[in-house]
């Protein structure tokens, strides 16, 4: 087995809202653990709406013998509230955080005692030293609220200088955007791992909705193919596997340090992609 075929993977879940969803996610996790992920991350709702769900899911993953990374966001948060969350996570045995500003709920001013994710990273470091490995987000296709690509890159640099260890990207389907972002980061002296986030394509309507919301560009040829399949979900899934497996191959060949899969609490597409990649 070549070194490149042992590319590390990590997987992301969101906290389920129902008992049925929680049961389903346990079954999904059990299947995905076959990939021996480096860690499993759990997202965090805007305004702390799912904080309890996030921590409960993180606790289950740890109890299942896996490394768990909790998302932690600072929109509208106070220093005291974040300090309390950090103490809770540390006591649970969490060693890795994904530190984000978080999405602003509609009609919500910035508020709170943190303005940027870099403020949160600096606060975590000041409060906890090296207790946590800190992941941050970055945007190869530029954050939708950034004033310019250069401003976006500087915002990323600020997070690294504040103490981030590594980064996970927003998902994308144009590998050139990723390689350009990595080159630009290296040119600024930022050499920590930048792990591409991978979104399997299983539903065209879901993909279009997410991508419009987060500013991910769907290349025209992919968009047109998906539209042409209409409601033929089997063809959409087959095509999606081909496209995303090809993307992952290019990322691996270009030296990506790992792959981070946005599972949407499903297992089949991620398992099939990793099987195709020999992971």
C-alpha cells in the first residue's frame, strides 16, 4: 500500500434533533468507523441553539472510543459563556476544537464579546494553553462576506497567528481553487495543514441550496448534468460519485494532507468514495 493511499480522513456530523435521528446517526457512525477516521467533528447551531445536542453527540463519539472534535462558535457569545463551554469540553476529554465565528441568525447584529473567529482562537489559547488542537475554517472560493480575496486570506492569516493548528476548507468542486489558496497561504508563511472539505453529491436540490447559501461555485458542466438527470436519483448518485472521487484523486495527487467528509449524517456516499480511493 503506497503512502498516498493511506491518506487520513475525518468526518463531520450535525447533532440530531429527534430520538429517531439520534438512533439513525449511531448506526451511520458505526458504519463510518470502518474508515478509522482521525476524528469525528460535530457542528454547532447558530446562537448556541444546538449546543446541548453538540456536546451530547461528542460525548457519544468519545464513549464509542473515537476522537471527537466539537465545533465551537462565538457569534453573540460572552467570554464567560465560552469559558464555561471550554471547561465542559475539557472535562469530557475533548482534545480538538473547530473554532468558528458562526452564522449570524437573521436580523441579528454582531453583538457579543467576540467579533471574529480569530478573537475566539486567541481566547481559547489564552484560557487553555495547548489543551486543544484548534481547527479553523477557510474558503478556497472566498468567504461570501469577504470584501476581497486578499481580505479573506488576511482573515485566515489572523486565525493562524492567533493560534490555530490547522484548517478545514469549505467544500468546493474546483481543485484549482484549493491549490491556489494553499499556494497563497504558503506565500504568507502559513504552513499548517489545510485539509480540503469534501461534500458528496447525493441530491441535486440539496446541493444547489447549500451551495447558494455558502458561496460554493458549482461548475456549469456539473450543474447542467445534474439538471439533465431530473428526478433520476440513481443517476445523480452515480454521477456524483464519479465527480467527487475524481476531485479527491486530484487533491491526493496534488499533496492534500487529508480529506474531511461532510457526511450530512449519511454513510453510503462517503464509504463508497473511500472505497474507490482505496482508503
